[in-house]
C-alpha cells in the first residue's frame, strides 16, 4: 500500500451536518465525506485490492468506491483530518494478515 499515492486519489465533499449547531446550524458545511475508488487505485496491488474488497465488502458500493464521513466537530478541517485517519485505519484492518 502506497499511502502517498492513495492520499492523492481521495476526493472530499463538504455537506451540512445534522444535529445541534447553534447559530450556524444549516448554514455551515462542516461534515466531510471522503470517497476512494479502490477499483482504479494505483496505490494498492491487485492482491491488496482483492483483500480489501473481500474483507471490507460492506463498506464498498457496487462500483468499488469506499465512502466514509465525519461530523465529529464543527470544523471542516478537523473533520477532514479525522476522516482521513479513519480511512487509513480501516485500510490497515482490511490488509492485516
């Protein structure tokens, strides 16, 4: 697994977070949604791809795209960091032998 390559393949989208938010509720897009196309990734080998698709099959959609989100904080930047960390932890679990 090549972390640097995979990081460049990640795409992010900011959306409105649900729940309490005070004055900024429904105004600030703080929730971050990460998506990664495993099927077309240059950062994993074919063997790693098959391992991930098998072990994390409930996390991938039909096209082989992994989607994670984070809305832990009201900061979009912090949520982006959180979702990236979760993503790589999930990959580590999926590739652990």
